[in-house]
């Protein structure tokens, strides 16, 4: 991963490092997702409830809020993030699962995690990763390698505000928010295309289904 992309990735993480978990949860799940991206937060919680296995890998952990709200109850939980602060804070919040922690860049091969998991979740991470989905798609290859045969990979991301995303229902508020977030470097999704996301998932998984709600695309893929 080149130095420029790495610095852009780290620069976009200050928001998640400095904001408290409680404030983040209120801002993101009670305001941003339902009112700016126009997707019910319950859709995210339902995805966790349906897809989390007994042996789950959570990538880009955020605060762990969605996992808690879904009432999913994995026997074994592993948390992966490039941000040590997020890993440690989420591990404390999810301590009843005694999670294993992995500091890892999702665009680089995962160390010693081949074919270990029955499910993997990646929510609201890819719109923060620099590059288009042709570049970001490397992450899907690495995630597929961590899953056992029949394993489920599920997630969601906010798509870019471009004419090539005609299926995406960006509101005016969403367009303004995307412009601001991309300009200040928290988001890197200006050119994220729905078609490229689909193609990269299908390159690495045998079955892929997508659902677009407002500005967000949800996916479920099976190895």
C-alpha cells in the first residue's frame, strides 16, 4: 500500500478515534443513517441478527453498537481494525465475548487468519477507504480467504454521488454531506460505483445479493 493512500486512511480515522462511543452511536445510528442516508438503522441490526455465526469476524469495528443491538451472540468473536483506539474501546465494550483482537489494514493480506471464520461483517468502512472499488476490491479477496466454505460475508457502505449510481437515491442533504465528507477526508467514496462493487464481490464469492436503500447498499455474499 503506497504512503499516500496509507496517510489518507489514517487521516480519515481521527473522527472515530476522538469521538466517544456513546456520542458516535447517537450521531450515526439515530441521525445520520436514518435522516441523511435515508436507511432505517434497524436494517443494519437485522443483518447482524441474521448473518452472525458462532465464529464471527468483525472488520472495522466502529463501536460494536450494531452487534450489541442485534442481540447476536457468537461463541467466538474476533475484532479487526487498523485503528488501535477503536479496537481497544470496542473490545472493552464487548468484553463479555472475550474477543480476539487483530490490528490489520483491510487492503493487505490478513496474517494467519486463513479459513477460520463462518461469518465476517464489514459495515460503513469501504466509503472511508481511498480508491475506487477496483482498488478497494482487494479487501474482498482477503476476507474471502478468512472464511470457511459456505461462510457468509455481509456489510454495507455509502455509495458515491455520481451519475453512474443512478439506482442510488441520494437526497440533497446526502449530496451536500458527501461533498463535505470527501473534501475533508473522512470519506473517500466520490467514485464508488454500484456496478464495480457487485463485480468485485462476484469475483471472490459464489453467491452475491445486493439491496440499495437510500444512499446505502447492503450486501450478503457466500463463499
